[in-house]
């Protein structure tokens, strides 16, 4: 599912890094030229935070989201540079009822941030929890009884999940 996009400016990269990840290749454009990336790059934590913002604005629903049980994977295969625009997409990999909390479901997801050149700059695989729908609102499919809102928002992204693990270096 398309979750919108964002552009990283040099000023935003430096401001975030000064506060949370003050390494030279994140905070000093001159020093970064001689660094391992040949220029200023965004902190992976900044990229991940911006991805999360897009998920909150475009995918998560207040009526069903209960936070996440954890993250199985977090990678930054390519650096994010000033001026990069990242498109965020979410793919549901699995949805199941929680074994320990029957009023909840676990949704395994793949979240990707792809830049304007088609390179995936951020990948995360969180496990958000969702509130189960009341009996009257449950789906009639064989899927777990996760709220309709989650299933409706993620239905378009499920077909991509099968090939997702083969696409990244």
C-alpha cells in the first residue's frame, strides 16, 4: 500500500543528526566529503522516523492500532542524501490472531522506502498489533478476525509480499 512520500533536506538531516546521531557524515557536509560515503547522508534513524510518520498518516488507524510487538528486521541498504525523495509502501506479509491475547491480532509487515532512482533506502519488518473486530464487523474470509480497516488498507499490498525478500542486496 502506498503510504506517501517525503524529501530529505540538508538542513533536516543536519538538525536531526545534531540532536540524535552526531556523526561527522551526518552533521558536517565538509567533513562528510572525505568520509566513507563521499558526502552528507541522513541517519538511518532519521529515515526510519520519517517512514513511521508516513505510516501513521497514511496506513495505521486509530481505532485498531495497538502499537507494535517488535521489529524483526531493520536495514538501510543505500544511504539517503540531501534532496532524496522517498516513497513509503507497506506490504502485509501475514495476519493472525494473537495466541495470548484473543482480542488482538498480529500483522507482520514489510515497510520499504524507495528513492527517486528506485533504490530501497530503508526496510523494516515491524509486527504491529491490531484490535480484533467485534463479531458484527468481522470479515467473512478465512483470514484472522483482524479489523476490517486493517485488512481493507492492506489488501492491495499483499500480492507484493511473496517476492519482497528476493529484491534486496
